[in-house]
C-alpha cells in the first residue's frame, strides 16, 4: 500500500512536529506500507501570492477581484502544482489542525484533484481554529465536496463539532504525541530551560535555580530575519524586545534542532502548544501561557495537573495506551475506505 502524507508548511516549525508524529503513527499502523511525504508549501506560497493580488498582467487576464481571495479555486492557487498530484497512491493522509478556512482554502484544489483520481482522504489529529459557526459551515462544505469519511480528532471540541460529517470518527490525540516513536534526540551536555514566546512577552521567572534559558522562535523563515520592518512589527503586536536582542535566542530550519531542545529541557514555558507538547511527549515538564480554543487538546492528554497554572508532566504509561488506541483506530478507519 502506498500512502501520501500531505505535509503542510514549516513556516511554523510546530507544523513540522505534527508531520513527524503523523509519519511515526502511520509507520506503527502500517509497517509494510510505502509512505511518501509531499510538501504543502507550494499551496501556502500561492495563497500568499493570492493575498497580494498576483501580477497586474494576471489580474487583467483573469479579471481578478481582490474580494475573490477567499475562493479555493482562485486562479493563482489553481496555477500551482503540488507533487502529490503527480503520484498515484492508495490513500492520502492530511494531519493536524486543518479543520479551518485558511488550511482548506490553501489545500482545497490539491485535495480535489486527489479525489477526482479516487484517492480517499483521511484526516488525523484534526482540530479547528475558532470553532465558530462560519468555520463549521466551511468545514462541512469541504467534507461534503471531497467526500471525506474518516476523521481522527485531536481534541474533544473537534470530535463533538464535526463527528456528524464522517462515516468513521475517533476521539483522538495530537499527532505530535508520536514524536518519540520517530525521533530520539541525543542528550545535551548541560541543563537548561526553554522559553518559547511568540505571541506575548515572556513572563518573569526566578532564574536563580536555572543556569540557562534558551529562547526559540517558531517562525524560522519569518520577516524579522530579512527585513528591519519585521522587528517593528513585533513591537506593534506587543513583543517589545526585538528577537536577537534577547539572550540565548534560537532559530533553525531543522525540525530536529527544536526537538533536541524540547527533549532535553528541564522545563518548557511557552505560549505555543507545539512547544509544550514535544517537551511533554519526551517526558519533560511544560507550562502553557495562552488562551486559545486550540488548547482544548490538553483535555485529551494524560497530564498530572493544570498545564496553564504550573509545569506538568505526562503519565507516560497512559500516553502509550492512548497511542496504541489511536493506532488501532487509524487501522480501523482506513479499512472503511479501502
């Protein structure tokens, strides 16, 4: 069996954690399958081009209206090739927090072409962004148009909101919780904590017991590293300290570099879910500092306290039971569409 793993885009390095975990999950469920990864960055890049209107020549030729940007069949998006469109497969797997207008807007034309070739689409670790009525209607329309019949969610809200759209539903966990199955970073030669704050100011923490704090940024290809205006933009959204003026800043284009930090940190404090989850998955402590509907996924993971009020750990035995159950559900769900 050949499975297409439809990666999204590592403009947010956390998406890479989801993709790595999804592959590890698929390998546990189907050890004899051929798993072919294809990138979603072409879709993301064309979406950005559509946002800015493309070239004047294209606008004149197509009668482009900036108001049509939200259309998944925008001409700029349809001009873009995704490698998955050029590969035959038995099914395609789309992982992560994809149950939203932005993701489906970017990926819709690629998914449509897969379905026209009778390739089933399975969503694993699926979650939404806002869970409001507009998002619900949009996701429902996409599921109906593409005949998506298998959904393994990553949080209880997605399970309750979208369960009636599919033939096979499982109340599952986030794909990144399988990171340890696919990658084990080496041990660090010193102790450190990690503070990853991209949305607000880093909290004041007593550093007397922590010799080093490393500060990763999850947007390795973002504007602050190429254009001075990017640093000004950080100030406008409340991030007063320019990134490279803080101590022990970290940016990398390698997902595994970030995993090294999260697997070795004593404590991870962050306003990003996918800074906390890798740390917890590798048996370390983490605390989450942001109010978002996406944080509902913490209700489906085996933690020993309130992750928003103190550093917590996973119950690792319970985590393994959850992962085993998710693998079983993946096998069962895919059997319904093959």
